C-alpha cells in the first residue's frame, strides 16, 4: 500500500489544519481532551457541529446533493486524522453517521427533505431505539408492539440503553408489526417524534456515575405511517444497513492519538523503580504492542473503505473492524489507567467533561482535584469503554457473523 500523499492531498491536509487551528477554540479542544467516552460534552459537540456545518463539513460522507463533500477516500481519512490530532470533540453518530445514510437509502423524498437538512443543523437530534430489556444482542427478539390503526401505528413497549434520549427530539426505532414467520420478519423501522404524547424517559446511572444512557417507555404512542422508513414488516433490512455504518468507520487515528497521549503521560509519571514509567520495560512493551495494533487496524480500515468506495458492501469486514477497534480501545484505556497510578483510582468527575450529568456527586466547593486532569479522565474512560464490546452487536455475535460469512462455518 502506498503511504505517500499526493500534492493535492498535502494541500487538502494543510487546508484542514488551517481550519482546525482557526475554529477549534480552547473550550472545544478541552471538551475533546476531557471526554470520558465516545460521547463528549453535548453542548460542545453541537457547537462544533454548527461550525462544521457552516463550512460544509458536518457530514462529508453524505451524497453531495444532500450536503456531503465530494472528497476522495484519502481526503476523508485526512480529515478524520487531523481532527483527532487537533483534539476536536466527536459528533454524535446517531443522526449524521447512522440514521441519515439509512434515510438517504430507504427514505421517501418527503422524509429526506424534512430530516436531512435538520440533522445537519442540529435542529433534529436523533437517538437510537433498538435494544430492549429482553432483546439486546439477539435484537430480532424485540417485542415493542406497533399496532395498525388506520393512518397510524400505536406503539407500546420500551427501549433501553438509549444514549442521549434526554437530549434527542427524534428516535429511530425497531418495532414489532407482525408475529408471523421468522422473528426477523414483521419488524418495521419507525422514525418517532420524541415530543409525542405517551413517551417517558428514565435515566440510567452507569458504572462511571454518568447519566448518558436511558430507558424510554412508550404508552400507546401514535406514529403516522408516513414515518415508516423502508417497507412495513421489512425493517430488518434497514437495520442491517444501518448497523454496517455503526460498526464501521475510521477508528485508527483516534486510537493512535490515545496511544500517543499515554506515551506522553508515561514519560512524566514515575515507574516502579522511580524512573519515568515509559522506561519500564514491561509497560513499554505493552504500549509498543498496542501501537503496532493501531497501525494494523489503520491498514485494515484503508482496505475496507477502499472497497466501499468502489461500490462494494463492507459485509463481514465491518464486524472484524468493530471487534478490533473496540477491544483495542479497551486495552488502551486499561494502559491509561495503569499510567495514571494511584491518582487514577480517585473518583473526581468534576475534573472531566462527561457526556451527561453525574448522579449523586457533589464536587468540592473549591474545585480541587488530585493530580492532572487526564488522571481523572482515565478511570471514567476505562469504565465507559467496557461497553464497547457489547454495543452495536456484542463482539461474540460479530465473531459468529465472521465464522459464517467469512469462514463458511
């Protein structure tokens, strides 16, 4: 694989760097640096999305006619990498990266005209209604009912682990519209207005203390049939298409930055013998192994995105990348926690910028925290990253997909 950038690529890289230097305020950089999970501070994320939208870069992977950028594969990668290096806060993937591509592929012209421009501006903010208390990795076991009632469906049931439901004004849901045939049949993909009567949100407190996840209850919620994405009873097709976008993407640059930050921190932290931790052979070996793995992941991402750019479906490759990226991220957060030392064991979320409120915690009146800010971030990232191998289909399920699709087992 050729790693040398062309003159055009270098010019684009310089353009991106100039933009990031001018538009990423200290507050936005801080939000990216102190994020405790893949979801940064909500207000900072939305502020950054507005800045990107003004430049036309909020959703570069969308078709140009809907607000995307006519970028090459290399330019997409450069933009992701430079954003990671600059410390930009991530954007919520629920709208721009997940449901929007599904709306483009399966939506009516009316659905596209209403949702796509509003997703770009942030006026429409989506959350995801997939998992249920009795349907997680076995998503096809979902039971939330949508009963046909003329021009509407009447929805009753609940969804769980719904990220940013308290911030969202729309939710995309998988609902049960029929119970005949296989369990993957009879599922419909619905776009539901979160302000509709009968919706109740109850926050869930995570191990980190954050209230980012929620359970959403639907009690006879009326949803117009015009909000069906795709065909009635064929929502599984839409869901599979969307999951490819959720599991895929570019993770290597962000993980490489994480490894780089760990190396910089370890150079300042004392190790077991009093010398800098980075000089400890055992620690250095673990870090070197993870940095090599991020390079391998980058090559695999290149190959997958290149295949998709040529019109091929990512297929089982998205499962492979999901496994590698989430498990590598978990290993990196473990190593960051090791580098943080004793101060990394102190619960001090007030020194971070989490993706949601912190439950039952009163910060010191003077704002004091022990150690550096990154040492306060390390344990929260560690706790939050434990979910990485579960969400978007558990990694055990992804290995089953690979066994069937790639190995024929």
